């Protein structure tokens, strides 16, 4: 399907909907489907919304390929108000809309669940209160409504939203529930309008009847994480875009469940990154390739002005993961099903750009972008003694420090003080009980995501990694700038500095391999006054 038409399809506005009368927070209830959760948040008539949307999550069908329609999930969207903001649908896509707002704006989203199971929306990367963040405790059952109301506090950047119910995040994202949330800033010197392109990369498996297939290969597929054999971009197979001879800002989201991409250009030019999860870098970063794990975003600068007419492809190059489970290896044979997946590290063509003869707007790559506040490791209250978090496989489970997810549970080592800065160290391997032989055999890459804040990476220790694995990915990491998700390879240690400010409450941190998250590789941390 040709996506050369850059102009988005505007979602039609509609009249305001009625207010649903529900109990106020924090009343608890026991759901038939999901255990202990919090009663839904009602609409606040006094909240001065600049943006007011209605999202209904429901099953639907889409003409993805010739033949039978494909069953998917979608966010049916109505715009009730969008003051100095836009809500745009990606052309031909079943994915959620692209929401563009400005810092300081007030956003209301009236979320209605018409899915077979409970659901909740997580505003990935946004710095917002506990009850608005999308913690699984706030998941609502079918037929219920939850009203999100929050002020956009983040730096300009590329964020996103997706479901986050306990044990069911993987399938709900897989079947189509995801969209971009862009905080706009000063666009001086940056590609804008048709030259500012959102790109959501996901891998899928489609059967002979055009239906999406999820985890059909046995227990090993779940333990490994879903890995498809076909790439969809913006919800479309064989996505392509006609581009002018100009400069483009490509906002790329890895929206896959567990697949990692090693991004590179087919024309041999380097990747030029100008932004990470939390917005623009202080200066552009050039790499031969870029590693992008599930949940991560990057903003690429691509100048097609000197390109000959023809095709330029964004590719994913092959690499080693350090996991013995992929590709039907020994662990795949022991647990069954692994050989049915297309392993992580497999090469793919991702997106095709047709360079036309038409002249476009050309921009000069800035040498630097405006400086922004930073965090000093010396300001951390635990500068000499970082908190440590081991991501490992124990007792046939994916765990963090030997523990799995508890809806309201938080350990003493997961409690932090409001208005303090800390250093956290994340380790792929080891653990409170020790991994043992099976744990070492089951090491895998883990994309680590923290809710509620942005952090800065201050150290990436690869001394415990396989030399060949590191050699295959070493040029692809960008540790500058603000981030909320990073890739923790087997044997790797990463230290990050972060500040807990503005909001108290429970927030989760977890592996963003969605199947690992659903299996319990997620924990709460609590910010206390």
C-alpha cells in the first residue's frame, strides 16, 4: 500500500459526551477478571481541558492484505476539543492517532473499554501523577470508563501510549492498540509539517487467512517474547513514502513486543540522530547504525536533497543477542516452539522511501540544539552506593531481584524519597538467589522502562558481555540525552541517574519485552513524601 500521501487524515470532531457517574479514587475493588484494582477516575468538570478526546478501545476489522479482512483492536477516536493541538490519523492505519500538543497544555482523554478483557492506557514517557500514568491497578473492565486528566510537563519530544493491564499488555498492543503522543516545541531550524514523519515499526505474523497470529509456538515463544516474520510500519505491510529532495525529521518508535532493530540506511550513509526518548539531544549524534529496543524512540535527520531519484531503504542489520534460546537452539528444543519464530537479530527491510524529482525544503543540520537541564551523579543521595536491580530467570520465571509483580506490593528497597536524586544500577544476570545453570542459559536482552520520569545514563559496563555480541552492537547505543527506556544486553550493567519530583505514589518499572512483563518481570517503586 502506497503511503506517499504525507498529509494526515483528520479525525472528525463530535459533540461532547455525557459524564459517567463513578466512585472517586482511591476506593478499591476486586475485579472478576483482574484482581485488586482501583475504582475508575471520573470526569472533573473543573479541569480546564485544552484537549478533550474520547477513546473507545474495541475489536474491529481492517483490509490489511488482499482477501479476508484482518481482526484487530483499535482506538476509535472522537475529538471534542483540540485547542492549539492536532489529533491525526495515520493514512490507512488501524493504529491509534498521532496526538500533537504543547508543554503546559491540559489533556483529557475519556477512555471507554469495549475489549473482551480489562484495559488501561499508559502514557509512555510522560511525567504525570500515579493515577494518570496507566498503572495496572487502574485497568477497567469491559463497559467501564476512565477519564485521564493531566498537564503536559515533559520537554518537547516523541512519546507514545499503549495498554498496560497486568498479564495482557502483550496481546492488546500486538492487535493494534498504540499511538504517538508528540510534545511540540520550537521548530526553528527543524523539518516541519510534511517533513516531520512519525514511523511506528512493529513485527507481526499473518496466517493464510490474513489473521494476526500471536504466540502459537508453545511455552518457549512466550518465554522468549513474540517475534514475527513480517514488518508492519504505521500498521501497514510494505509501507513506503514518496519524499522530495529535502530534509526530513523521522520520529521512529519501536512498537514491537520484543523485537530489537539495528537501524541503518541502504545508501551507506550514517544514521544521524537528533533526539531520544525525552526529546532533542544537545547536539546531533552520528552512528553507522542505531540499536532500538521495544519502547524506545529516536528522531533521525535524513537529507534526501542530494540523493539520486530512486529508492532508499531503512533496514535492520543482523546482530547477535547473546541468547541461546532463539532460532530453535538448545533451549528452544528443550521447551518447544522456539524454532517457529524468526530470531531477534534477523535482518529485515523496514521502510522504503521513493526519492522523487520534486524539490523540497532543505535544512542545514544544526551543530547543536538548546542546552537543557541535566542531573549530576554527585547530587545523588546514594552516589557511592547505587540501588541494584538484577534482571534474570529464576524458578522458571522472569524476575527482578528474584521477585515478580504484585499489584500493590512494594519492597523496602523500592521506596524512594520525593525531591531526591538517586543512581540505580541495572544488571542483566545474577539475582538475589543466584541464577544457577538454568538462569545463565536463559539470559536474554531486556529493554528496561521506568514509569513516571526521564533519566540519564551515566555508565554502561560491558565487561561481563560476550565479546562477539558486544562487537555486533557496540556502535548502536546513544547514552546522551534524556531517556525512559534502554536496552540491557546479557551480562551488561547500566547505571542511570534520576530525580523523583512532583508526584508521590506507586509507579512501575519493568522489562519492555511485553511477554516478559506479562509473565511478571515488573515491579512497583514508591515515591514517598
